[in-house]
C-alpha cells in the first residue's frame, strides 16, 4: 500500500485529466494529476551525502574585511574564523583583489575559501524609495521636473520625475494625509515611488536633488544658477555588500502664497541605511 502511494505521488505524466485515487475503506478523492503514462523514480537511490549543509545563522551583523583581518592577526584559529563566517556571513570584498588583500594581511586560505562561499552578494544598485509630499490644495508644480543626479565612476546617473504627469493620474501608492492643528488644516497629497538606481562603483558618492522647469537635463552643469542655489547636496558611502540596502528620498512641495494653484519645491531629505 505504501509503495503504491509513493508511486502515485512521484509520478510524472503528460495528460491534464484529474486522477481519482481511492484507498481501501476511504472515499474517492479527485487529485489534480494527469492520467495516462507515468514515469516513476525511486528516491531510495538518491545519494544522502549530496544534501547541502545547514548552517545556524547568528543574529549578529556580518563580519567585514577589517574585522576579519583584525581577528586573524589577534591569533584566532582558522577553524574559529570559518565557523564565525558560517554563522554570521561576511560583508567582505570577495573579488579577486579583495581576496588578495586579505591574503596579504595574513588571513588563512581556509578562511578565504569561507569568505568566497558565505560572503554576501555584492550590491548592484540602490533600492530607492521616493516620497513626494504636496501640501495644500493646488493643481500643479511651478517647476515641473524633479531631478536626482548621482555620480557613478566616470558617468552620471540621472533620474527625473515628470510631476504634471504624476499628478494627473491616480498612483498605486498614493495617500492623503490630513496634518491638521487647532487653527490650520493642511492636506498633504503623498505619492511614493520605489525603484532601483544601478551603481557599479563602491565608496563615496555625491547626490544632487533639484527642481527644474526643463524636461531635458542630462547633467548638473546644465542647471541655471538659481536652480543650483536651491539644490540639495548629499554624500553617502556605498558598501560593496550589505544585508540592508535602501535609500529614502523625500521631497516637499508647498502651495505658493501668490499663485494658489501651484506648488513650490521646498526642499528634500536623503538618507541611506546599510547593515
């Protein structure tokens, strides 16, 4: 009976009709398996030695290159370091150059192999969450485009938001926040956009956030003097690998005191979180 149920469970077939299976003394059950030719595999023949090892992960943050070098030079045994990497993983530079630097620092070859096997995957881009807050009952933005510039080695990444198009539609992640106090009721239309900014170089990067009336900017050098004076500048260190990878950009707009149907760009805030 057990062999029959095992064969029915592991059968690979090509038809789409449901199969009726009835055990001894049990009601008939329709299963979503096709009827017709079957091919049965004996799982007893699988090699149990091929099962992947299971590691109990620690809640501690991953080790870094500097920490690994420090522990190695402090006299920790290679087996101890390998165990730590298995438990905590490693936010290390596992590239050829990174492994060469660790070897020159005296890190054992078994530890280098553990770094290569358990190191976190390298970051390929920033996960960017953009939040746009429009305060007041207006209809359009005075400066129709919001630009996000970030340097990436020998190129500049340019991201732009077409605000008239954004405000004309009902967005998937859009809310209305009522920030009322006793005297003044302020309604905030909040739109959130999420995406990824590709970055190929690690280390220090520069960010420029600016509002402009021009729809065709491709470099910060094309900004006017007035636009540059109102731009926000940020820097951040982009790690090679990290558990957490998220940057948040918040831009605020407020209703113009004279032209009540327009929003003015009031400024931005940019922050990144790595673990």
